[in-house]
C-alpha cells in the first residue's frame, strides 16, 4: 500500500486523478470523504482507509467496492446517489481505493425536521420518494441494511430526498463480509425479528440472519415514526428503544398533530410481525401516495411539531410566615413521585430499552448540524453534466452533507444481556 499521502490529509487545491480537492468533508477510522471538482461539477470522493493495527485493509476495500457495485446497479433512480468512478490513488495497483459519488448539499432527515418544520403533507411526499428508491433497490436485489435518519439527506435547494451510504449494503448471492450473526447496522433500526434471531442464535457458531426486504421496510417505517413523534431527533435524540415486546404507541397519541391516517400507516410499516407489516417498499409507497391528495390544515398548513413550550418559572418558595411546613410542598413531592412511578410502569409495560449514544454521521451523512445553503423550495430534475473521471459521464446531483466519517456500525457478535448498541 502506497501511504506517502493519506487521503484525510489532502487539502484544497491538491489533485487526485484529475479531480481538484475543494475541501475535506469528513474522516474516520475506516474512510475519508472529500469534496472534489472536475469540469465545473462537484462530487464526493470517498476513500477506503483502515487503522494500521487492524489488519483489515482488504475488508475495508471490499466494503467500498460492495457499495460501488450496489450503486452501479441502481444508477437510474433519481433519489439514490450515483457512483461515477472508482480507482486507486496515487498508485493504480496499490494505492488507496476510492469511489466518486454524487454530492448532495442539504439536511439529514432529522435536521430537515428540526430546521424546516415540515407539514404532514411534506413528510409524506418525502417518504413516497424514499419508499420508491428502496423499492427500486429491492427490485434489483439490493438491500441497504442501514436505513436511518442520518443516511437520508433532503437537498436544500429543492427538497428532493436521497438515500445515501450503501457502505454496509448487500445484494443477492453476494459473498459474506462478516462472520457474525447480524450484519453491520444500527440497533435502533433493526427489525424485531433480527433482534429475536440474535437472542436465540447469538451463541451459535456460523449462525447468520437472513436479511430480507421487510427489514429495510421496518427501518424506513421507523424513520417515519421518529419524524412523527420526536420534535428534535438530532439535538434531543430519542431516549427509548421502540423494538420492545409490544408495538409502540400510535403516533397521534404522542403527537396530536399527526393525522390519524398517517399514524395508522406508520404503525403498519413497523408492525412487530413481519407477516402483518407492509410486505414491501412498494406497498409503503402506494399506501403513502394515497395520502398525498389529503387536504386541510392538519395536512398542509400546520407543521407536524409546534414550537417548544416555554420554560415555566420555578414556583415561589413558601415563606416561613405564609405556609406551614409540609403543606403544598409535600403534595408537590407526592404528585411528582406518583408521576414518576406511572412513567416507569409505562416504560416497563412497553418493553422499551434505553438506546446507546446517538449514531454519528456515516461516511456520506450524519447527525451533525451542518448548515446547508438554502431551504427546500420546489422539486426540480437533475441536469446531467458533461464530464466525469474514470467512469461514465457524470450528472451533478450532489451527495453527502459535510460530516465526519466514523467507523462503520459494527456487526453484533452475540446476544449480550442487556444488548449494547452498535
């Protein structure tokens, strides 16, 4: 491996195989992403790197090429980032492997909710397109395997959503790259059946979970559920894990602004029983598309989440003359204790578990709050550009938002008690 120049250390103005580096977008233990320019168009150049002590150079390269293969199968969908080139640098045989992708400047899905305050109709419109993208991938035999809020970006200029980061994706008959029961992914968005498999077979040598389209459907449905029920999923990430023993509460019971029909659809997409869940991403797309004609303030005028309630001033302390010891104060303590007991009982009944630290941004997206250039307006088609690199001519659509590139979510090797997040 030629290591004279480390990709993460490349600075503005330097060149990689004809691409001019604009600025780094992020780097981590397993990858580095650069914003590059060629022929007047901007792209995201994603390098495969690895820790010197890990001995996983071939594995890291294999995952990057797996991502390229999956994206090349999905080139013709407008809501999936595209791969335009791949090679090695600075030496074509032994250098760092890289792929060149669309560059999308915008918000992750969680940021989009917090910053643009969408209506129910706008959320449905975005998820119709995302379900279409996922259905397209499944029809080509590709599973994303890590659908989550930080792997979806809404372009700031026109509100168009994109499915990003196929770094742990797979396709039918692809060779296994992990030797663990579950593939790499994010615990919060794992399907209940995957969690059950881990608990039942986590200690069995050679056990492998058969990932299915309904696993991706569950993850996309949970993204929708999170947007409907969590006002600030980035700055105040969810404190409860919804993959417990029972289906979580209907979204409209947690957020009265959610139209009932949309709440029912969201629960259908995350049903604990895969036989009762939406059978495919195409079913998700059709169910949500039926809601697009809905009218009324609840759908098209009011944002899904209202402004945060103002902080209430602390109650005045009772003076020694005006209040007897143990009066109102004792009743407040008793009421607070009773409310706490109710909350604990509800959490226990729902079988919810505390999640781990919020997921960092993946190689092409994330949960940081990187400001985009503009807010979404109207949807427009992407105009193809004229030049690319070692692959087919590229169209400028853009790909990832500025973000660090963390180590990929590791696969789970066995069922801990309790489970620890990846």
